[in-house]
């Protein structure tokens, strides 16, 4: 059985104090961390305090980005070891905002995924098409190329530790959600592609949906056979909204 994961991507929101206030509203509501796993991905500046706050709980900590070198003269960047030593277990890699505003290519994503895995972080690798791709019938072509390029060179054992997030870019932060059937079609396509590239391990990989997921639509999305959870932006910024999603699944 695949693990259901609900991950909150707080993006560039929340000062340290605001982040600690948000986590206080989530603590105690995370369940056993096994059937449904709650992950929070605060900005870098709040990681240490959130790590302390969730110590002893079943909430897991994620970062929103990581660099592909282990150390050195890379001003402003953060290495996997720095994240691991403060209690981070997951890292979002290749979010569409990083791809769009920071020119992250599949090659960069691949470099980051490989170092993250080598270091012991679990990457949440994001893929998804823009509206124009969808309207031109290119969703599978685009998403397939992102899957191939971002995960290039990994073996089945490494893939066991990877989480995928399918996030149609036109649904992120727009209030437009892919219908459960539309999302399922792409999730199935992704799983088939993973099977083709890596074999049976594909059945064990959690594939999350992201794009305006909220309490009112989470249950029907996650009821789809190949949707194993959600990566949540806007609705993760208020404890009561995020918990509605947790409760719905
Ligand atoms: C995201 O950016 O990962 C995301 C899914 O955002 P939102 O939930 O706000 O659409």
C-alpha cells in the first residue's frame, strides 16, 4: 500500500513567529504519521524553530529547495547536509515557480534530486504542464519529458525513496482545480512512465496532486486510484484550512 502524504508548501510566507504560530495549530492533529503523513515546508528562516516545535510529534519537516553541491562558494545556497542536521527529511525540488522564475531545467532538477538522495533527503519532485501545453494536447509529452529528465540515471532502489507531485501549472494558486478524472489520467500516465523507466517500483511511489487543493475537493481527488495525497500551497497557510484537508483524507 502506498503512503498518503499531505504536504504544505508555505512558499515565501510566514515570518518566524507566524510560522511557529501556524505549527502550534497543527500539532496534535497529525495522526500516527504512517497512514497519512503530514509534512510542512516552511521557508528556510523558520526551519530551525519549526524543527524544535515538532520534535516528538509525527509531523515531518520539508524544505522548499536545496542546492546540488555539498559545500563551497555558492552564496545564498543551502546544501543537503545543512537541512539534514536541523531535522529536515523532505525537500521539494523542481516546483513550477522555481522552473519559471529561477530557470530551473530538468537537468538542474536531476542534479538536485541525485544529491538529495545521496545525502538522505527524500525529494518531492514536481512536474506539470502550463495551460498552453494542455490546450495544445501536449500534457503527456511535457510531463513525460519532465519525468524522464528529472529522474534520469536513478535506479529502482533510489526511486523507492522519491515522491512525485503532479501540479498542473494552470491550477496553482488560481482556484482552478483539475477534475478528479483529469488529474487521475495524468497520474496514471506518470505511473505508467515510471513503470516503463524503473519497473515495478512504480506501484510503490506516492504521486501527489497539487493545484488549488482544499478541504472541499481533497477527498474526491484522493479517492482516485493513482492520487496518493496532495502538495498544498494556499490552503496550507491557515491551520484550520490545512486540517480540513487532513481530515478529509
Ligand atoms: C503549490 O504551489 O504547490 C500549490 C499547489 O499551490 P496552491 O495549492 O496554492 O494551488
